[in-house]
C-alpha cells in the first residue's frame, strides 16, 4: 500500500516525471501467483531491481577510511562530534548522518513509537474511522479485538466485565477480549488489534497536523515532544543551523509495512522554512529518493538504515523526496543488531514488528 502519494498531477503527466520514473525503478514488484482452476494467462515477470546506482554511505565511509577518496559530488562534512556526515554538492542544505543514533536510543524510540506515540491526544490515521484508540500495541500483544459499542442497529450491548471500567457513553470503539462481548440484536463490528497495528500508517506528536487542510491545528489537544526525542533532534539539527537554536514543536511518525511506500512530496506546511527537518530512520533498510525543487529533476537514490538521520535544511526544504521501497528480507533488512536489543519474552512483539517494518520520525519546528 502506498501513502503520501504525489499531489497536483494527474495521469500520464505524473508518470513521465523523472521522480516518478525513479519510484517505479526501485519499487518492489511481486510476480502474481496463478489462481487455481483458472486458465493460465501470460503474466508479467519483473526482473530483480538494479540497485547499483543507489548510494550506500557505509561503503562510501569504508572507502574514504581506506584511501581518503569520495565519489564525485559527495563531501564529508567536518564535524567535531565524531559523527560521519555527508553532503551532496548539488543539494545544498541536505545532510546524511550515518549511524547518528546509538543502539540504546534506537531501542527506546522503537518502544515509544509503538506504545506511547500513537496514544491520544496524539492522532493517528485510525482517528477518522474509530476516534481515539488507546493502548493499541498492548491490545495486539493480548490478542484483543476492537468492537463498536453502539452501532445504529444495536440497541444494547452486554459487555459484562470486558470494558474494564471504560465509560461506554464516552467511547464508540473499545478493545475487548475475543468472545467476551455479545450484542442483543445484530452482531456488532469487531477488528483484531493485530490488523489495526499493521494498518497504522502515521501518528502525530506535539502540535497536531490536519491532513484535510494540510496545516497545523493549534486548537486540537496536544502534548509536547518527548524529552529524549527533542534532545536528539536539537543535538543533530545544530549540524545544519549551528547559529540558530532548534525548537522541536511537532513530529510525524510514519510506519511502513513490507509493501508500503511514501510518494514524492515536499514538506511545506511549516511557517518557518529556515529550520531543518530532522528525519530519523528505525528498523528495516529503505531506499530514499532525494529530488530537486521540481519533479523533473532526476533524484538521487540512497540507502537509509536504522539509526541513520537525514537533515533537510535551507534549499533542501524545497526538494521532493520519498521512499519507494523497504527491505524486509533477512538478508537485506540490516536490522539484526537492533532486533537483538529485544531479547526477553516480554519484548518479542517489538522484535517481531521491527524485523519486518520501518519507522521514520520527522521532527519539525513549526513557528
């Protein structure tokens, strides 16, 4: 499933842009399986994706450490912190920070992304249908289902003890144990928490973003950016704007399943474009595309791995960018070191999720 698709272009015009060509080049195609008892038809076969032109900054750093040589157009940014920071000559304001986060910071942010970041008053893509949902990850671990308490066709619901002191007058949907709730009249709707977790696409922290208006709605209930995430963002933002303090006011957390992509777009909703966007990668490796200020500018493809951080500041704030593919197979996901940080039985569900998923946290200063 793709989300965050290109906007403002339709049909063939969008298909012909250089950015769209690159998206299709790196997209993961699955050869369809023939349906049983059906006449065999000629089905398309997609050859392996050519990744030879994708910049791999781990290889770039290894080569530079050995011979001091960098590929044409790439510079190693001088930094006293010991971080490996790279820039592109033709993309001013873009910074790639290799292994920017410690494994402990990654472990913490994965846990928070699944347990705390989707909690109300933070909004998620589920809000539009189900309203505020509490404790989604815990419900997934406990095998619970989400049920509709008061559907138009159901006069009453005998929920018994499964509501756990939740005010049924205040909630339309609630998690319960499978089989514990019955309705008088028509059966009420129910959805497994595991399915809802897999369909979690985004959550918003701090100032809440109104996707229908493409703007921040300061009237919506909201909290602040969690302390650890805010400190990481401020520490790394200094690389791009050393003279200006960065104030984390909002963040969008994107959740990618095995087939998910993020279409080419520009992050243009903030009032102040002089401050960078701090983009943190967690989980499975992905291909990141960095274009120019129009879709016909051929994008640069690069690998982003867990712990890598991208800064988009200055002119780079106007660059189209997207994620056409993540790698969830064991050979290419590059997530084993992070997965080992979840050794206990209690952390099995975190480990299982992150081995086949990617989480991206974009921290912003809005005003």
